[in-house]
């Protein structure tokens, strides 16, 4: 009997996995990682640019979401 692996804060996500988690399109993720997308936002999306493609640390994305939530509350 196998069990699903637990979600780790050090988990690495692909563009597709991040888009699914954020409930947005992959295109939106790509736009947020482009240089102009990074410059347009006060809180840029943290991305790892690797030879195998872009990857995202779950812990970095959770912190990014929290910063957006805090900014929305006027902190």
C-alpha cells in the first residue's frame, strides 16, 4: 500500500504545477516571470531559472502570496 508524499515547503514546482495551484493560466505565470512583468509589480514572482526550465520553491511562493495579502491590507 503506497501513500501520497506529503507536501513539503521545499517542494519545487513547474510552471504547470504553479499555475494549477494558483488557479491561473500558465501564460499568466510566464507573464509574471518575464522581465517586464517583474518590473511592473512591486512584489515580483520569485523564480528559479534552471537549464531544465523555470521552477518555483513552494516556500518562496507562499511568502510571495503572504506579502501580497499584507500589501492588500495596507501594511
